């Protein structure tokens, strides 16, 4: 129901935007992606290989005029084959988005909206056939989040030119994220592998004849150790954020900015200290999960100052720095009524309230040398997450794009990502370091056909674990985009 509601909302927004232009430009495409990954879910014990083939359909639309602009797209993929069973994998991911802008030279307003259905362990935008800058690995703890995720975001904004040199902009965004429960058999097998990887497992622990783990379809609740509570379930959340920006052009090549923001985040989390008899039976396999329905609230206010400058005709740079102030309240997860046999613990309740602050930063560099383009970005920010709280993230992304011939392109991307729960403790499983790099070749051997090949390396180390999860993957894509005289003319005109 939520998915249909999100789609209907976006269609209404697209229809409601006042667009005036001569021509709609459509860009449909279809692609076949093949991937071979030796540790798809970045597991640190038994590594499960994945060989998968996916068919991806993409439709982009756009329309431009002097006073308005609209861009949108629909992207759907479907799993055709898989080399090895990988648990409860979502067989089809879907993305729908629209960006609209309308106004005059002084005042412009618009709305960005998107709806996405995917899995945290495989964001649809990370497909090789996606040419956008969003094609990055999600960097989540993949082995514990292989469930369907629904994400809806709506962000209206307005920008007003105060003078020829100064402007103000306000953006209000609302994000809603929900997750399905893990598949019971996949949860049982994950629990079984955790016991298998334990060096102190009993001598009679059930394994295959050669000592390797049993196949997933041969593992029952008994091999998993009996009734248990699945770990690593993701939390649904909603976040509303207001962002105010002031920009002043100091000179033809430099700009000053000031940015103030505030956000309100509410997650639906598990209750604390729930006795085992209170847990709710899940399905028909005697798996128990903790009851949900408690609010974890996190509010963050921030302020940043920025400076952008054209360092040369081909080199641009920008820097932002500021502070954030966060308040987290998880007292709703602990109520005396949950444990009537215990006294009200004021010290425990106080520990569920915390205040923290820290630095924010954003540094960007870009260079366009004609045949070769370079971009780099380092960011230190506070973001919403599916672990029941906002998190502090550090991220470094570097891209190189090279035109080798008119028909052959090469690119390379490096990403380092380190998220940390606000007020985290040393044993927090979520805190981790993630890196990836990916060289890629794209050959447009026909007007409508393009072939791509890529190697993708990923590495993840959780703060609470000794071992490191590594992945090596080969990815191939064959993409067909029907020829269009209108689209070609629009590209030549710079639209």
C-alpha cells in the first residue's frame, strides 16, 4: 500500500507542475547486467558467492523552457538468474523520481520527489548500467540487512535573488523509510553461520561431511540452536529537515555562503529489557523478535560557512566548515511497566538521554582538462540511518573520467566511508570503515549500443569485530538506447 501511495503522490506532483516548453524529451533504455561476486554481503566468516543476471529498464523524461524545467525518470530491474541461493533477496528493485523548477529571474520554486524500493545490501543505483554519480556502493552492514526497503522523499524549495550578487534559498525535506522483516529461513541460516564461525562451537555441531556449512535448505531451527531473537534488524524512521542558505558573490570568481539547518528524526525501535516470554512469535518457524513501537528521537541543529572559488579556468574548489548540536532521547524504549518486578531505575533512564556536538566539513575540487575530468569530495556530516538514531559520517569520494577515443571511455572511482553512531560505545557493531574502488571501461560500439566492464573491490571492518570482510566482483553490462533525433538535437543545443 505504501508503495502505491508513493507512486501516486509522485505522479500527482508531475502533473501539477506548471511546465511550458515545446518538446518533451524521452530517453528509454534497456540493459542486461551480469555480476560475479566472491563475497557479495561482505561476510567475515563463511563467504557466500553470488552470480546474478539482471534485466534493467530505464525511462528518462525532461522538458525545458525559459521559465520552467522538469526532469523525471523510472528505473526497474528484475532478477533473471542467480548462481547460488542468497536468502531473502528482493527480486525486483524500483526507482521513481521527479525534479521540477518554475519561476522567473528573481524567484524560482521547485520540488524534488523520489520513491525507491530496493534492498540496503544492493542499492539499484549501484548497477553498472547507471551512469549517474549516484552509482556507489551503499556501504551498509550488508550481511544483516538483506530485506526489502521502501524510501519516500519529498523536498520543496524556493530561491530568491535579493540583488545581483546575493540570494537566499529555503529547502524543506521529508524522508520516510520502512523495512520488511527478514525472511525466517534466512534468519535461521544467518544464526547457523554465526554458530559455525564460533571457534568454541561444540564437537557435535552439524556440518556437511567435509566440515563445510550445511546448505541453507538443510538448516532448521534445531541446527540454529533453538528459538532465538534475530539480530541486526533495521529500524523504520522519518526525518524532517529545514535548510536555509544565504549566498553572496564576492567577485566574478568567488562566492561566500552561510547555511543553517535543523532536523527532527524519529525511529521506530525495539523496547529495552524485554523478558523472553514477552517476545512475539514470528511466522511458523518459532523465531522470536523483540516487539517494536517505541520512539527514539534525535534532533540536530547546524551552522556552516562556505567559500567557493574558480582557482583557474579549469579548476574549481570549495570549502565549508561548521558545527552541529545533537540531542538524542531514547527514554521511550525503557518504561518501568515493561519490568514490573524491578524498581524504576533513574540512572538507566538518564543514560538514554544524551547531548553531543561536533564539526561539519565539506571540501570539493573539480578539474576539467578536456579529455580528462577529475572530481574529489570530502564530507563530515550528520545523516539519518536505519539503526534507530542519526549518525556522524565521514566520506571521501574521488572520480577520474577519461575520453580515450570518441567511442571509448574509462573511469575510476574511489570511496572511503566511516559512519559512527552519535555517542557510540567501543562495542558498537554499526561503527565501521568501508572502502571501495572501481575501474570501468565503456565502449559505444554502435549509435544505440554500449558495453561496459568493471572490476569492483570492497572492504569493510567493523569496530566490534576482529576480521575484515572483503569482496572482489566483476561486472558487465550491455545497454541499448533507441535512437532519437529530438534527443540528439537537444543534446547538441546543450539541454
